[in-house]
């Protein structure tokens, strides 16, 4: 936020931290490690490349449809309903595919998945 005094205003309103743009990912990680207890975080997935590197989704034993759905979500943040309409599949099929993707990436939900994969260039 480019407004003068924004940091002080947010902290006064009860925010626990303030991070200016452009985001410094080391600071973000530091803030999150303080705010999120370690016992509630998923164990990191083994075999991931270095942050900022290219990641090939086909190496994670995903179906072609799961790869398309995942890429579409990461690029466009489509809802499950929008994904089901785009690919002519039921919402329950989207949910099942996403649950399978969560398991393969060792995350609990779509937000964790997005945070994890946004650290890479998806191939």
C-alpha cells in the first residue's frame, strides 16, 4: 500500500505484521513462520525444485485432466463450479480431482496448494 502512514494504521487496527510491495519473500516466510504454528503446517513435499525454478506437473502422477484443472486454477483462480462448466464435468468430479491433487502435493486445501505452487514456474 503506497499510502503514507498505512503501516501504522494497519498495526493500530490490530494487524500483527505489515509487508510492503514488492514482496520480499524471505520477510514473508519469516512473518508466516511466526504467525503459523509449525504443528499446523504440512511437511514439505520431497523432491521439489528450488523456489523460482520450473516445475513439471507431469512428474507428480497427475492425470491429464488434473494437470489442466490445476494449471487453469493457478492461472485464472477459477472456482470449482467454473472448472466444472469449462471441462463439462460435475463439481463432485472436480472436488475428487482436487482432493487427489492435495494428497499428491501434501497440502490440506486449495490455499496451501496455491501458496506452494506459486513459488514455481509451472510447466
